[in-house]
C-alpha cells in the first residue's frame, strides 16, 4: 500500500518535504516512522532525539490531520492513502 508523508520544520532539511512510501498493509505508525527515519542520517538524528515513545513531547505526528495521540498513538494502523505528517516541536529561534 502507499502512504503519503510530509515533513515539516527542521525535518525538511533532509532534502525532501513530501514523498510517498510503500509499506505493508497493517503497518503501525511506529514502524512507518522508523522507516521514514531510515531515509537519511539527518532524519535518523532528529527523530532519534524525539525518542519515538508515547511520552515524547518533541514530535507531533498527524495521521490524516488528526494528532496520533487521539488515535491509538504509535500503534495506530495505517491504511492505503493515509497521510502522515511529522512536525518537530523543538526548534531554534
């Protein structure tokens, strides 16, 4: 299946701000985010800092415009055509 991904803020520094990603049916949001992180060293560094756990407040993850925390968090199962938006909330000024 295809999932659409948008990167916001400092995550765009990886060279891509949006792309489509092929993934298996029933892939969890957590698995998808780790696959996104594997696309570049910069993404891996930034997303690694976020910690990718339910208590992390340094990364906002939207699935089809909804905060993943109002869904099933990182255990949210993605479906064909879903849009995942990663927004770091920590940034320089």
